[in-house]
């Protein structure tokens, strides 16, 4: 069993989650139980699923949780796109967040390939 906190993909997605909490705290108050909550939950689901998968007994189980993390990254991407279109995020902030999400997805894809190769 690995220590999830040592995984670069976990560290990167955790940092993204902290950043999202800070940025969404500036969203309009009426979004507190709407978009703010959705973005926070989707984004936090990425490192959460990586951590949970690390605690599983097999590579297949771990891979399943990494796939869930990938889905959460895609959900987060859409939600920040929506936030940008609603003018809650400016273009520069959006671009930086997108770069990080793309990097996390690439890291997840690489990790999944490695797990598959190690099991073959």
C-alpha cells in the first residue's frame, strides 16, 4: 500500500482543490449551494478518490478509483467553464485552472497506463 500523500498526482490535485476553495469563496452568495458547492465537491473528489484507491488491496481496485478521479476532473473542467461563462472567473484565472486540470488528467492517464503495464 502506497502513501497517497507522496503521489505527485495527489499533491497536484490537492493543491488544485485548495485553490478552488479559495476562488469559489469569491463567487456570489446565491451560488453557495449551487455552483460553488458543485465545483468544490467535484474538485475535492479528484484527490479523495486517489487517496481511497491507494488504500485498496489490488491494482484493479486502484485503477477503478483513478478512473473515478478522471471523471471528477472532467466534471470540474465543465464547471469552471460554466463559472467563466457566468463571469465568476476571469480569462486568466480560467486558463491557469485549465492548465492544472489538463496536467492532472495527463498524470492520471500515465498512472493508469503504468498500473495496466505492471499487471500484464
